[in-house]
């Protein structure tokens, strides 16, 4: 079946935040505390133009149409959905392998054969050549990567094609190609190595491979940058400015002044040739709509309310949040840190809410809380729900391959080079 997402206007999706009440995760008693962290030297001057319209701010008729499911989607109210999913899963047996990202809903993660962060899921997809169907419970860029890393006999299925990523949408192939021309005009393209976050389209991964770069994830960004600086003088980091800045400053010891922000919505990226020549890290102006919500105020606030709390955040958070945190790491790192934490310890976690809620339930002996009061799910991760999972599994059982994600071969070839480079990082 045609991949409805690839090469067309991205399917539109709901705004990034689903609402639940702050009482879903109980906060411990409030007490006064002394530590208040001051801002670092970095501030984001204006919000990055979002790929999404925020709730209540204008309308986009295209987006509100969403992406129709090309089949008979079971009703969300059907009480037999979980049983239907079990029956279909059992009928597929070893023919199918279900991957679940840590941000997926409980009702979906229950059916995952393996759960993981984006790095682990990419490895797992590549390690299952015997599975005919890879059902990816995650978002579109992850399913594309799985298609690139799996064999021609395997089909990758994304249960809902509207499960995209607003950050990945912030860097298009045309924008990045124009940016490369700007770098060439400044005389720095030859000494710049592109490093692209996994959270990018296959087109951007292909661009990265064509220009001798690598992909990275939040669990290997430091090693990817080390590798890149061993090959060039500068890095063009796409599309998450925060992961790029945090890794460069926190892990590699570069200064904030070594980093410049390339704004694809401004001529020349909003930078002079001299600024590009002086910079070591050229950061693309993209961000995660979920992690970008955490602020320094959230950190200071929880430290005031919860004495001794450990602040643990994802590196997609803003630099000032990461600088004020006690620990920083990918979703897989966050899970391991909580598993290793002593009984009675308190943790304020800055990442997607499905994961934080599961951690709170799994560790009743520890005090786990969401870092911010304004709780936030990733709405595109949440697009994968039980009705879509049941529909895709039952369709496979009936011999109909639905929502297959395919990457055009030429793009896939170069993207694969960049992904293989990542998998080979020391
Ligand atoms: P990781 O899974 O690499 O931690 O990334 C988080 C994320 O935002 C995925 O979309
Ligand atoms: Fe994209 Fe952020 Fe959602 Fe991950 S959490 S899929 S980066 S919007």
C-alpha cells in the first residue's frame, strides 16, 4: 500500500498536549527549600515557528481533517478490543514483531514484544530478519528507520499514519539543502559534518548520509559528536537545537558561544558568514513540543516544594532546564535511573507523561512526579491506540497489509549509510 505520509504534505495531527489533571500523579507534601537555580547564559529569543497550531490559536482546515484510517476502524468503546488484539496477535505468531516506544499508551505497550527508546527499537528492528511484519507502535520517523534497516521481504506497519512528529516536521529536505548552500557560500560546507537526530524524516537522514554524516539518538549523541568532530571542524546538528546544544556544552565542554542557531525561516539562516565561520556547532532551529514545555521555573518550583528531590530530564529539554537538572538521559536511561534509585527517594521527571505515569506505578516505594504542573502527553505518540492496533493486526491476519511505511530506495540507501554509521559508533 502507498505510504500516505512520505513525500507529501505531512499528515496533520492534533496539538501536542493532551490534558489530564495534575492529580494523576500525586505530588508529595510541599516544603520550603533553599536551592533555586539561576538561568544559564542561554535564552531562546522567540519561539521556534511550530509545525503545529496551538490550541485556540487560529485554525488549519487541513490539519483538522487529520488522516483517515483507510479501513473500518473498530469503535473505541468496543469492550472486546483488548481480546481482539490478543487473538489477532496470537494468530500472527512469529510472522509479526511488535515494537513499542516508551511513550506509547498503556493499552498499546501491553502488546509490545519489546519496548525501548528510539535507539534500542532501531537495533531491535534490524535484529529480526525472520519477522514478516514489523508493527511499529511509535511515530513515523521510527517506522521509516525500521523500513530502512530491515530486509526487502519485511513490511513495516504504522497503525495510524497520523502518528508523526512535530520536531521531525521542522526540518524539510528543501530547507536543509538550502541551508547547505548557505554554508557553502560561507566557505564552511567542506569542513562541516551533518549529524541528524533520529527524530527526522528519511529525507533528512538521506541528506546526512550523502554528506558523510551520521544519525544519533539521545543515548549516543555525545559519541556521534565526538565522531563528527574527528572528521570535520564543525557540525550541522538537525533538527533538535536542544539536544545539539546540551550535548555540545554539557558533554563535550564547548561553550554556548561556540553554538549558533540556524533559523530556516530567515534568509541565510539569520546568520552572517562570519558567524558561521566562527561557530563549531550550527544548530537547526527545531525543538520537541513536549520537552520544550519544561522550564527553569518548573525545576525551581519542584525543588522548593520537595526537599531533596532529584530532577531527571530528557536532553530534548531546554538548555537551562538540563543545566539545572541532577541527571539527564534518554528514556531508556531514565528508566534505569529510577530502577536503581533507593527506596524513599523523590524524582521529578521531565519527559513524556505516559512513561512517567508507568514509572510512578511500577515504583510505589519511590516518590515519582512529573516535572511540570502543566502535564503533557505527546499527542502523536498517542495516536496509536487500541482501535488502530486491532485494525492493523486483524487486517494482517486477513492477508491485507495496511499502513505500510516504505522509503524510496535512493533515499533509503544514503539514509542507511548514516544509520549504519550510528550503529557502528564506538
Ligand atoms: P528517545 O526514545 O531516544 O529517548 O527519544 C525520545 C523521543 O522524543 C522520541 O520521540
Ligand atoms: Fe516528536 Fe517530541 Fe513527540 Fe518525540 S515526544 S515524537 S520528539 S513531538
